C-alpha cells in the first residue's frame, strides 16, 4: 500500500452547506495522510476533521498526529465535537508552529475553553500532547515532514511529506499569498516543492482567480494561475487546488476546473470525501 490522502474538506474561510456545494464539499480544510506503514497524519483541523475522524474510527484506536499550518479558525474549528477526543484509547499529538500570536498549545487551549467551548482538552478522555514545530525535520514512522514559512497574515507554514518507505511525496500549501512573497519565502517554498525531487502531488491554495487578485490583495491567498505556474516551474505534474472561496459553488468550480485542465491536464480541484493514491 502506498501513501494515501483523504480529503475531509478543502473549503476556505467558512463552511458552506446546501445543494450548490455537494460536489466539492462545504467543510473547511482538514486532510488525512495515511503513510504506507499505516502512519496517521492529519493536516489542519477545519470542519472536514469530522469526516477525517470517521475514517480514523474505521481504522481503530491508535496514535494520530495533527499538524497545523496556522491557527485561523477555519483550520481549527473541527477540534470541537471530535468524538475520538472523548475516548481513552486514542492518543493525539498536536504539532504546530510558534507564531507571533501564539503557540499550538495556546491556540488549542484558547479555542477549547469558555466562552467558546464547554469542554477543555484537559477534560477529554484521549491522551494529548503538544509539540512546537521546530526548524528542521520531524519523523513519524517512515514519514519525513519538512516545513517552510509562507506569506499569510499572522504567519503560516507549508509542509512536504516524504514517505521514505515507498518514495512518494506531497506538498501541502494552504493559505499562502504568493504575490506577497519575500525572497526567503520563494527560495524556501520552491525547495520544498523540488528537493530532493519534484513532489508527486502539490496541494495548493487557489482561493482566487487572477481577475479577483487586485481586489483581494493582503487577504492572504493565491490565485489558481499562480498555483499552476509554481507546479510547472518546479517540475510537479499533479496539482490539487483548494481553499475554495465560500462564494464559489459547484458550477463556478466545475468551470474553473475545466479552464485549469487546459493549462495542465494533471490539475484538479479538491473534492471532499475523495481518497487519492500518492504514487511515486
Ligand atoms: Zn484558511
Ligand atoms: Zn488563514
């Protein structure tokens, strides 16, 4: 079995419901990476975490690492009402960057307490651990994870996950405003995409299209045209675009996907509920 990816949700900014959001889904960002050795790594904990928890529950109790790119609410709100947090046979390791406005422990603690939530993580039955994402690499079984800072208000990290057992790799870059990059961001992110070799899959912020970009400068997001250009310049052939704007319903996203595929056949928009194989 090779590394696999489950998309719990990739809606940006706030969840959406209704018949117009069924194909691409309305839940905010949360993905599950399942390593070839069974490693369980969750990327962000938006409302899509509920679907991720459903997949994890089917696999049975165990250890799960939840890695945060940053602590904006659309990437955290799935921490509330997670049924697995109430069960003593599950262990969760929260890992995230120490940003200017808070650490991973502070961010999770602030959300899971009064007046925002009635049950704190300390009162839940699962085991919890908090780890600051330090520079360098982290190793989770055969999964090697590297991070780099990307431009976004308040700070954010992009991640590369290499499965050293099967050789497959992915890059996850949600919430990044590529047009606001400094030289260090550009150098760091391009290296994440291409070193040691071009990633098999790039998952990238495509909240906007080029036409919207001027109106939304400093909102912290990238247009899909830039996402495809980054992939092309780093030798990545398969791209999954996400952080869909809440205003973009299925019809808008289907039209956008058709347009994208004319530029890059290996590009697709993320659909909640999908499982993808990450083959090397
Ligand atoms: Zn976001
Ligand atoms: Zn954000």
